[in-house]
């Protein structure tokens, strides 16, 4: 058995929307080959780094994909299993199919076994993890069949980033640790040599300081990223923009070399204040945690809340969070996607 884990490369472009079939490339994969994938959750923004900072968190979705005689067959358990489509509309199935097409192959059928632990619509990157898992599984199938080498991390970030429309969560799930991401136009030169018709998504991994631990506070309520993104203004005061630029730069320092700066580095003026009215309990929890000295922030678009730092979360803080509807999950800062075949 071979295995592949994330390195520091980045991105490749997505083809036009495929027809509702398993694939139409020249090389048809043989039946009965399998790939297994383990993908971490992620948190984006990390306070001030809107759409450009992310971190991988130790909550994992697992996927096994096997080529089959025909059709799409999906067996899912865990988070969101009762609400997902069981045909080729399923996000993971779409990503597997697209990944095979990108790699120059197709399959007569696919069987997907999904074990989901990442909560859906909570700001923990569940859709990005689903996209990454599908493309990673396609990479494993192509490698197992000898069609091509596994996708580079550059390709995985690009493919999953295009599914998402931005790369912060996807890059964290691919690379692990913390990530800095950015977007180039196809006309711009980029350090990874990516050629694309649309936007090029790039990222670099940050080695997180070993003293930093993560704690996630997860509510039962869900939130729509498209809804919360719609709450953001089209323009912001220059002072707020400058403030967030300085705090985003400080966040890189805090995450890698000086965790004592995390409290100051996680203050935001660009998105959390505008989203607060739509998730008052999350805003209340962030304020309460920061009053207790924790570097707390909304996780992605919320409503989950994230703490980063070395300060232990005390029982009284756990109780306060529970009283307003949040479960407390201590998690590791995770490594990136794992693929085996």
C-alpha cells in the first residue's frame, strides 16, 4: 500500500461543469480498485485574515471510493448523513467524478462510503473537506490504476478551491497546519506554474508553534455562509482596513513564533462585527472568552467559535459556553489530507 500526505505545493484549474455521469474521458478505470481518504476540518479567517488565513483542525471525515460496474452508490453515516443526496448530486461524488475527468479517466460506476465527523454549516469547513476528499480519492484511484502520478497539493488546492470559490478552508484541509492563501488571475505569473482559464488559487503552509492548542465551541444551530457573507458591506473605513492588515500580519508571527501575540492578532473589524447580529450567541461567547483572556474568534462564517493558544480552557468557561448552547471540543492542529490505495 502506498500513501501520500500534504506537502507545500499548490494549484491547477477546474474544467467546465461535467455532465451528470461518472465521466467521459478516454481511459476507463477497471472495476474493484479503491482509494481511502482522511480529511481534517478547518477554520478560516482566524479573526482578521478574511478569506486568506486558515488552520486545519483534528476532526476528520473519512471516505472510501471503489470503482463499480455502473452508477453512483453512496453509503453515508455520521454528520449530515440524513440530509445528503444519494446520487451524483452529492458533493463528494461530483468531486470524484471531476477529479477523474481532470486526470484523463472515467469509471463505469462508483461506490462511496462516507464516515462524516465534521459538523455541517457550523463554520468548520465541511464543504471544503468534502471537495478535498473527493479530489483526493480521485487522485488515489488514478494512481492505483497507473493512469498518472497522484495529484500535487497544488492541484488539490486549485480543484477544491474552485468548488468553494475561495481556497482558505480547502488549503488548510490539503496542507494541514495553518495556511496563508491568495488568488491570482490567469494572466498573472505565479510561483507554482499553474495554468488556468479562471482564478488561480495558491497557498503556503505555516508551521504552527508547538505550544498552540485549539478548542472549538460548536452549537446545535447552523449558519449559511452565503447568508453571512451577504451581511458584509461593499466598502469599509480605511482605518479598519489598515487595522486588519496589521493584525493579519501579526497573526502569522503569532502562529509560528510568538503565541503570546495571539490575543492581539485575532482581533477583527472587517467581518465579525457585521455578522454578529445574525449569530448573537456566537458574538456573546467570543466576548466572554476574550474577557477571560482567550484568543477567541468566530470560526469561518460561524456559528462555531475557535480559541487558539496555550491557555487551558477551565471548567467554569466550559460551563458558561454550555449554558448558551455550545459544546466544547479540544482538538489538535491537524496534518493535511491522507490518501492511501
